[in-house]
């Protein structure tokens, strides 16, 4: 037994000293080969008294296992000689591109608009997707009977029946980011001027098709001050359009109706694809509808704690999805919300 532990010690020292695969193999043969030192120990087993054989056999086997393990470990350090062809590096192969994350095209569009408007003095703030019925509708002069408040169009969070809909503290998924107007005016506590914007997801019970999705993203902007007129609105929108679509972009205002503005206008931008010669994107009209806007109604200013006799405001809301689709000529809104890597990788 004593001699076996000495033998193991000696072998381990030689294994650790072996610097090449060949030297290591020599050590293996010296101890574990057919005529190896440890192997020949087993041959002496027969000459031992019967009661000692078992213990001696076990210690020889343990020593063998220990040396094999040490040999394997050392083998990985000194290398295994020539590598197999499959592990060789072929420098002529094309590299593997690592897929990097990138901003969603809608994020890029929203950030571009934010940057342009910040340059015009607008401040940015985020608001929650869950809004009270009061700020979403009442504070925006949308009467209780208005069809937009119907449960068929709006996702209500507070359980409601027909009557509870008139409860203004009911919660819902905001149907437009315009809901932020009341919150901003209240927070400013009567102080003007205000130049504010927000963007985020809005929710409506729309049937899904190429241009409708129950979730969509808006960017909403408003300004309140003294002596503000439609021309201030028009100037702001023209600057925004130039930044988004290039210096040649022209705007067209068409009379429209929103409960929270008067006068109200739908705004079209000159077709960026055909330069107004007529194409399928603009339905051969040369114009593309991009946003809704108007002068804030006195009722809305009043509910925000401001005096409509002293102050005026203008407001506009843009579909971030729509602008993104225009900029990249995407023909189906569903692409923007389905998180398909193959689609998103193009941007
Ligand atoms: Zn066109």
C-alpha cells in the first residue's frame, strides 16, 4: 500500500512535468501500459494472502483512476497535437453578423417629431395609457351623448353599464393622447404661456384591417398664450412638415369638426412620392391627409382653469403610425405592431 501511494505521487509529478503530448504518452505507458509499473502491481495480487487481496486490488484501481484523470487533465493543457479539420479556422469564410437591436420605425418617427417641436419651444411629458373618463372626454368638451363615448368604441376599465358611462371618474384606455391637455393646464395652475406635447399609445375598438388597429400611436401638441391665432398653428405645422418631409412640403387646410376645437381643420401635406403629379399613395390627388388641428374651444380652456377671454390656444394631433407608414411607404398598419423581425430588420 505504501509503495502504491509513493508510485502515484511520482507518476503525478511526471504527468505535471510532461510538456508535450508525446511526453505525456510516455508517462502513460510507463505506469498504465501492459508492462507498466501500476499494471505489474496487479500481477502481484495472486501472491498476497487472501484477506489482503480485496483491499490491495481496490487501492490499485483507485490509483489507476486517479492517474487516468490526471493524464486527461494534462492532455487538455499540453494540447492534443494536430486539431481535427472541423475545428480549424477558415479565414476565407464570410463573417457572422451579430444582430444588433435598433429603434422601431415608429419610435424614430416620434423622436424626429419631438426633436423638431422641442426646437420650437415645446416641452415633452409622458402620461399614462389609463385615463379617467373626465380628462379623455368631459374636459375636451365631448358631451355624454357623443358616439365616441360609446362602449362599442372605447375600452372601459371601470365596469360600466349605460348609466355608469356618465360617471366621470370611470377609467378607460385613453382613446387619444389629446387627453393630456386638461392634465397639463391643471398642473400649470393658470400659468401661460404653455407649449406642451406628448406621445403614446391610444386604444379604440376598431376592427383590424390594413389601416385600422385597436392600438395606435398619437403625438399631441398644444399651445396656450395671448394673441395666438390660426396663423401660429399654420406656422408651427409648416415647420414640422418641413422637418419631417423636407423643405418642399406644402400644407393644405380643410374645414373639419372636433368637439374640442373651433375652427377645426384637417391638414393635408403635398404628396412626397409623386411631388403632386398624382400617384396611388395620394389617390391621384397630390395630397395626403396627415393630421387634425384647430383653435382650442373656450370650454376646454375654461375646464383647464384658464380664462378664454384672455387666452387662446391651438392644438393638433398626429397619427405616428400614419406618418411612419408614409415615410417608409408601408401599406399595412399591422406590420407596425406584429414585431416581425424580418420586417423590422429593414429599418
Ligand atoms: Zn402622390
